[in-house]
């Protein structure tokens, strides 16, 4: 019979990428390379290495990264379908580096009203000091409605789909096309989408991820990534990365590489568990709405179904109008298996009262919580949520 070539799946690629048994004395995982000084055979070689500092895999000093950081960068680029990636020390650094790389004094930034809180603070409180003005826009806006907000000096359109708190879905292909037509760079925070959303297939220029979340997977590492589809954009980002002195420690990068080996399995398991929990919550009398774009009936479900191959484990719950924020706090405080803490994407379930500032889009109800479903048994999680809801009456 004829053998048909097949592109390996994500799960297969993640078990194979950056394994170096031949160069690692037979060990299946790559070693950790720590170092500051990179020696060269002569001055000419050192000068040549410095000239290549903006290229993928460049090594002339430790802050540019070494073999461990570059291995992780190639893995992330593969996951998102990009040509190059820069790994930085935190998810917030992954937001600040590309914004500062593409924005200058006198420029204008368009940012979705639903973005991650620290990204909003950066745009509203830090960038004005550098002469950059930000306009927030309704994340559910159409390209036709957004077009008038572009100015001659609009340099960046910032997207996040779904939004961090309201889980609004954006029409990313249409909005990215609008940005390109207006000469602006489109950036998207793809942390929720991860491997289930391919940003460059949808027209985005820059993809940002908090590798702290799913790629790390064990709530013990802080990392971020900036991936691009164009080498010119990579050099622009790499220059700012170097100028600001951002750096991702090799030990943290090694932990993320280890997390990548089980990423596909964890993502699939937690997606299924979160959907089961979300559907169960839809039937509880205390719950008014569940904010999860993978649920039929969600306002963003059609976009999710068109653009995404799956979902992740983070979603929101809005309680009935008779409840207050204090009730939401009491619900979270009463849970036994859900930790109370920031972040998500790790192995453990989390719960927090919903937060989020809005300028131009509808404010979130005060009686709302955000849930992250971990790897615990779903039956146990449902029992915990049931007793928490019972406390509300």
C-alpha cells in the first residue's frame, strides 16, 4: 500500500521537539545551560556574534539567552505557528516589550476594553509618560465600528480573545485585517487560546503568552513569550528586549520545556473537565450566566467555533441579581478544593471574585467569580461547588 505522509500532531511534536540525546550523553531531555559570559575564539568572532544579536539563537552574552532559552523559544514558535519567538521573564514583560518596541512618543494605541488588568495599567498609567496615547474600544465591536477610531498615528491594535474577565470573543481575523490595512501592528494576548488558536493563520502580527500558565503547568514558574510571523518584527522586538535587559532564567525555561511534554494531555483533560463543570453550573438556581465561549448560547460561541480548535480551563460565573459581591466573596471563601489566588493553567483549581475595569464596554456584574478547573476529580469539584452554592441560599 502507498504510505501517505502525515504532519505530526501537537501531542507528538511536544514529545519530540528539542530532545538532544546525541548531544546530551543519551539523556532524553536537554540540559540546563547557565551562564553570563560567552567566549569567542577571537575578537572578530565576538564582533560577528554581536552583529547577529537580533537573530534567533544568537549568543554573545548571557542576557540574549543560551541553548535552554532558545530551545523553549523554538517550541513556543512551533505551537503558535510563528517563525521566531522571544522568551522573557514574566507574562507582563511579554506585553510590555512589544508595546514599547512598536510605540514611540506621539503614537496612538488601540486596546480592547476587556484586557488583562496589568496590561490596562501599563497602557493607561505608564505609556502616557512616554508620550503614547491609548484609546480603549469595546471588544465586541465590528471592524466597521472600530475603523473610525484609527488615527493617522495609530501604530498598534491590541487584542485579547476571549477577554480576561468577561470572556468576550473578538473577530480577530477581521480586526487584524483592518489593522494591516491601516498600517498598524496587530498584537494579541493568546494565553487562553494557547495551542487552540493559531494567531498568524488569523492575520495577527504578534502573539503574546504568559508561559506561567499552561506551558509551565505546575504553578512554579514565571515566564512569557512574544512570537511573530515576520523576521523584521522579531528583530524589532529583540532590540527592545535587549535594550530593556529582559531575561528569562534558564532553569525556568527548562521547567517550561518539561511542562511542554505533557501540555497536550493536560490541556485536553482540563478543557473537558471545565466544560463539565460549566454545564453543571448552568443548571444551578443561584447562577444567572456562565461565561464560557465554548458553550452553545454564549454570545461569542460562533466565533469560538469558527476560529478555535478547543478551549481551556478558565471561565466566569455570574450569580443571580439578588446576590452581591459580598456573596461572591463568601462563596469563594467557602470552597475547599479551589485555591484562592491569581494565575491559572496549573494543575490545581482556583477561584477568585471577578474583577476588571471598563471604560467603554458594559461593566461586569459585581456578583461574579472566575474559576479555573485543574486536574482534580470532577465529581469532587462539583461536590465542593455544590456546598459553596448552598451557603448562598
